[in-house]
């Protein structure tokens, strides 16, 4: 059986983490797993070398190189194609791969969206893409209720828009098996910045300065001057990571860094951290899974929606309001048990991978 997924796969930690979840489940029943990526194909292949895929054949197809004709040639005969998680509908350029989904549908390949989200959708193009996704998909599983309700308001969306927790909830424990050690086992804080110029307009250095001030305050509680900087998307976030490393260095901190495409290592470093300060969503999800205390910067509605889902709205920080909160240092699992979410993700994936193979 041949199946296909499509997404922004390349160097992004969250995208690769969700892809690993899909591969882990697919290898139980799939012979050929196709990945259509908007990102760098070679970077993606390097990541795939870290995974155990069993006897399953995995093909990487760069959409920029293949074009529409290459896509049409390769997708024929697939049991389904799915967008595999993440915020795929947003005014900042998220179209949900709709042109490829429409082409697949005309070739009678069923279309799914699994674990996706909707962010800002004021632009006509974004709303049109959501509408077409509801029309052409067999089912669309959204990772938060607000996104599901938005999709349900579109024609055909009411019966197709369903809920599933974020795919990362069912990440394999094997991904947290890498024995990584920094700072000779001494306590440290992890921080995951994001380049926010697109969201805040112009220079977002003030956000980075505020994050560094927050790290300094947390370090005073934990009694450490050590920080691991996570470049969750090296292409997008390199400038912010560099700026934060410089600022922290000037304040006397000792820093180390890890690229998010090294998924296993990143997960291990989050698991062993005393605290995580994150702008990006999926390091915070992993922090919750690993029971590492954390806070999440509210640059996007998706971060607030996630924290509401895990009963931890107090962990949301916003620009200009980052006073320390004692509840931040509590173990995340005391607020929300992840077992139900993990089970629900696996149930949905099995319903697609297994049922579509029958």
C-alpha cells in the first residue's frame, strides 16, 4: 500500500516531530510512504536516517523540484494523501497545499488533514483555501476546538471537521532515548526563540530582550547560569538565536545550542532541562510530555489554545507581562495527563492508515 503526506518538512523541529509520529504508525501497515515537502529534501533525508522505518520504503519528493507534473506522476495509485499536522491555514502564507490536494482528488486519491490548525484567516485567499479543503477532503482533524469550529462554519465543514489532539502527544519514547549531556550534568534552562518580525512588524529585538530578562529571573530561582538555545527552525530563527546568545553572554551566562532538526537530541535536552522558555509550540508540547516546567510566549493564538487544552493557561506569557509565577515551576503533568490525548491520536491514525488500506 502506498500513502502520501505533504507539509513544510525540512529543518523544522515541530514538523519533523509530527512526521516521525506518522511514520511510526504507518510502518505497521504501509509498504511505500511518500513525503512531499516544501522544504529542503536533503535535510529531510538526513532526518529520516535517524528513524527506524522497518521494511517500509520512504520516498522524499521536493515539490519545488517535481512541480505539478512530477506530483501527478508520483501520487497516482496512493491510498490517500494527508497534510500531516501543524498550522497549515493562516494569513502568513498557509494554504494547506490546496492545489496539490485538489489535483490528488481529481485522481481519486482521498484527501485528509490530520492534526492541523487555523491561525489568522482574515485574507480572502486563506478563507478560500479553508473552504476548498472542506470541500475536497474526506475528513479534516483539527488540533484545537477553535480551529475545528472555524472549519465547521464552511460549506461541507460541519460533518468533516473533527478534533484530534496535537500529533506530538503520541511521539515515540524512542525519540527520547538519546543520552545527551551538557554542562557536565549541571542544571540549565532551555530557550527556544522564534523570528517574530513577520508577526510584530519590523525589528522584534525587544521580544528577544524580554525573553533574556525572563531567563535571568528564572535562573535566579533555579540557581544556574547555563542555557541551551534551541534553534527549532535554523533557517527561520538563526538571527534571533544569535541575538539571544549574544545578550545572554553579555549577562554572564554560559550557552550551548542545538538545531531542531536533530530531533532526538533536542527532545533529550528538553527532558533534562530544569525549565524551558519557548516561543515555538512543539518544544512546549515536548516539555509537557517530559514533565519539564515551561512557559510559552503568546505570539500566536495557537499557543494560547494549546495551553488551554492542557489546563495550563498560567504558562502563557505575553509581551510586556512576564512577572514570575510560582505555578510555572510545578510539574506539568499535575495539571493535565497526556495519556488520553496519546490514545486518541493513535486511534485517529489507525482509523486512517488501517481503514484506508482495507
